C-alpha cells in the first residue's frame, strides 16, 4: 500500500472500479480562465465517463474538446473513512446516433430538471485516487 501524507494512493484499477460504483460526480471546466465545478449524474461506460447536459457550459467544453476534470468521492462521517477519484481528459459531445441511443438506454437521469438531450463523454487520460482509512 502506497501512502501519501497518511492517504492510501489507489491504483488505476481501483479508481476505475470506484468510478463504476458511483452515479453522482462533479465536472470541472474553465470559464473565462476561472474554474467552475458542476454536479452531474453520470455513468462509467467502456472506460469513459458519460453525462447528459443542456446547452451551456459543459456542452461548450465538449464542443471545444476542452480538457475537463471529473471527481467522484464517498465519505462516511461515522467511520471517518472514504475515497476520492479524479479523472482528467478531453470532453467530447456524443454525436453518433447509435452511441446516443445506447446511452439513452442506460436511463441516465440528468442532475436537475429540464431538457438535457446532449451527451458528453470523457475518456480519462489521467486517473488518480486516494483513500482515507478510519481509525
């Protein structure tokens, strides 16, 4: 077990497994040279992170093929343990009808009400994670 200042460093396989176990994460994008972090419901499909969105910040990042960050975590306050996974990669809008149909079949709900008909996919190019182990 590798430790970094008391935190267990997770392997890439552990990070992928934890990504697959979650459903709510946060997308980090840059708007006007400033960081913006937005919650999303997501699915981890074939090694990529997929979420629905509407016109706006996240879709612009995908259309521009911008580098984004994605974070998912879990923490148990009673046990004082948890984990965090960070993925960084290029966002792309899913524009193939077959791929969009496959994502629709997942039943992936958007984070908030409203029409969110666009799908964004990010293939992690960097994947890191840490675990806090309670006492």
